[in-house]
C-alpha cells in the first residue's frame, strides 16, 4: 500500500474517532449525569421537575382472558354400550355413587319384547328336546339325526336368549366398579 493511501486511511480513522468523541460528549456524557445524584436534572441543567401525589390504597382488578384446555386430575368416562334415547337419570350431580350403580337408562321397550320372544323360543326348544327323549308307547323312537337337530335348536335358542339378556342389560349405564386411575 502506498504512503498516500496509508495517510488517507489514518485520516478517516482520526475523523471517525473525533466524531465519536464529540457525540459522546454531546449526547452520552450529559445523559449519564442526569441519573447521578447532584447531576444536571434536565436538558437545561436545572433541577428535575417533581410531581407530588397523595398516596391512597386501592384494589387492582386485573382480568385475564385466555383460551386453553383444562384437564382433570382424575376422571372417568362413562359411555353406554348401546345407542338409544335416554329415558332416566338415576343420580344427582355431586353425589357419591357406588360401583355398578345404575346411572342412566336408555329406552328398552324393544329389548324387553325381544327377551320375551327369546324366552318363548328357548322354552319351546327345550320342550321339544324333552319330548324327543321321553319314550312314548305310540310313537316310534326318533332318529339320531332328529335328536341332534333338536339339541342344536335348543342350544341356539339358549344362545339367543343370552344375547337378548345382554342387549337388555346394555340399555342401563352403570357406574364404574373400580376406582379411576390418576
């Protein structure tokens, strides 16, 4: 680098240093004195203005609105096993219920009618099986195939009866029988 360029760079650095010192004296130095005790109070160097206020006790009410999600420490989800129309609520809010207590009932008219029908079919199948096993003097003994069909029909009727009882029981919403987990 030539001597002239070095001199020019030195001159620019000196100008920047002088400008920075001037700015510090003009703006930075006097602003720092305002915050020191006994310093210049205002832009004119006089005393700082003081505002006198009477102290009063008051209650502050801060309303905070927020959108969020809450989560209970303990909860239980009670869902009916069947769908239908709710016809009765058998509990009061806030009252402790025991395990397996009936909380609500769904409309069960159709299920009750189905239960009567299944009971009748099961009874008919059981009687037919019983008649086939009892010896009668005037009728010949049934063939083994017919006896197997009657046994199967009785088993099917009994299974249908059990399913119908379960569907009827599912129309009642029960309280959980165990304590909820945390």
